[in-house]
C-alpha cells in the first residue's frame, strides 16, 4: 500500500485512520480539509483546490483522507490510488463523534484542518452529517468501477478498523 484513499462520512474517523495508516506505513498523510479551507472557513477558488489536490496525488506515496469528489480531482485520486478504504459507519455513530469532537475542541484548530479554522457549531454541517446515508449509494456507485483493480476495504465499525490497522501493522513489520 503506497497510495491509499480513506473515505466516508464526516465523523466516521477518516482523519484518525489516515494518521494511523500513515504512521504504520511510514508515508505522508494529506487531509483534504486542510487543503480546502482557508482561514475563517473560506472556500478557495475551485481551480486552486484542484491544483493542490493534483500536486498531492502526483507524489510517490500518500494516504489521502476526505471526499470532495465534485471539486477535488476525485477521478484522478481514484485512478492514482492502489487502495480504497471506505468507512461506512451508522449515522448515529458519526453524529455522536462529530458532537463529541465539537465539544472537545470547540474554538481550537484541529490538526487535520487549515490554520485559522477553529472548531465551531454549524447547523448546516450537522444536517450534512445526519443526511450522509442518503449520499452512500452515489459514493459506492462512483467507487464501483475501481473494485476489481484496487484493494477495496469497507469498514463498518471500530472493531473492523482496529482489525484492519492490526493487519497493516503486522504486514509492515514483516516486510
């Protein structure tokens, strides 16, 4: 595994899993949220964000976490990766994690976000998290053409994530 995409709804643990995979594999982690947002939660011009994502994708090894298909060179990321990991957690788990994250880091900038973007309460974002299951079919349809040519892993709970990380760490130690 040299080029790994970690995808899934907000609150599913993409950034945490990406950091742990990056550490286990000894490769760079790229958080799309940190490439996307500008200080004050300002969105960048689409061409600027796309260029930043494409620059990251051209690197020899990476773990990229995030979705951003409509603006973030989604097809190029899929074409360049060797592994796709999808976190397909239930809505209530994602919502609980997002609320816990907001409570725990309110007003501070998380390591997976751009500088100048402190954690905040955003009703629109909470609605986005709650409605994530309605976007699952579209995401899986977009990924379907890559199932046969990439390692494709779907993790549905924390136990499966721990097991997957354990496998990766074990293979890395044996290599």
